[in-house]
C-alpha cells in the first residue's frame, strides 16, 4: 500500500512539474495585440494545428469585446465572396483558395469566423494575397488599407513573417517580405513564425507548442536553421532583429 501511495505521489508531482514547465514555456504568448498594429503568425502550410492555434488567438482576443481584423493568405480578388460569407450569404466552400494553403481546417476557420460575426462579434476578415510577381508589396498594400484603431492579426507563410533578411548580395538581389516592408514603413508589426521540429508523435506523446523568446539562443538557432539555411542570406547574430518570438511545435509526453 505504501509503495502504491508513493507511486501515485510521484506521478502527481511529475504532472505538476510538467504543467508548470508548459506554463513557463508559453510566457510571452499570446502576443499583446494593440491598435494600429499588425501581428503576423507565420506558418508552414498544411498543418491543422496551426489553424487551431490561430483560431484560439482570435477567440481569446474577442473575449474582451474588442474589434479585430483577420487577414488570411487568400487572394484579394476573393474579397466579394468573403464579404458574402461573413454576411451569411455564402460558405467557405464557395471560395477559391490555392491548393498550397487549402485544407479543411482553414475552411472550417472561415465558417467559424462567419458565425462569430453573425453573433455580433466586432470582426472583419480580409484576403490579402496576390499571384503577381511583387506579391509581398501587394499584400502589404492590402494590409495598409486596413491599419487603424482595429488591430490586424494575420496568418501567413513563415517567410512573410521575417522583419529582416541579410541577403548575400553576391548571390541574389534579395527582396523584403511582408513584415520587413511594414517595419520599414514604421508600422508596429510583431511576428511569430511557427517552426515544427516534429510533425507526428508516438502513441504516448502529443504535439504541443511552446513559446521561445527572441532573446534566447534557441530562437536564434531555430531562425538560422529553419529559414536562413534555405536562403542566399547571412545568418543572424540576434533573432530580435527578425522576429518577436518562435512558436515551436514538438512532441511532448502525455503527462498533463
């Protein structure tokens, strides 16, 4: 009996430590979304957990009865259809969405946002993408039309969330991504790229995220290994020049 009791105590302690560690790792997140700002959540497409996280950020912000504009990587020419969806006169399946980003979770998110809007949530949804060559500039142009007292929360591909890239100009002329263009225009932009070190977990594990501060060496390593290593660019010595933090997805045990 004493052995069983001691075993239970150990299990409870492990669960408590696990929960405390998770809470510690998520400090600094969710971001402080403010008026006249753009908050970018960078993603690697086709990860439904990314959509769920983004959805939780929206609902968490709206709980304070605050207004919010949500921006998605959907072509801006789909805005008339988006407007109909938000008015309850169409559904997400009516939208034309690039196969690169399209997934059931994304369309479910859009339908859910429409339901929130119809329940009187102060919510606006915009598509900002373009297939033209100067894509990032055109995406910024759509965002600039909506910057104001109502903050913008955007879900974009991870590269668009980089506020700075030190291109190797001997190999490429380089270009600026959405976050960097906004930053240069002195817009209050905050960027949080998501990075996956794991995509699938074993039966006794679950995929969960933790927040990594942009002041940490870990964030710097993640930034350089997962983004800069794929580009003709110089590595960063300071992650805070490019991002405000990393949302790191990894497998964790099921304790808690």
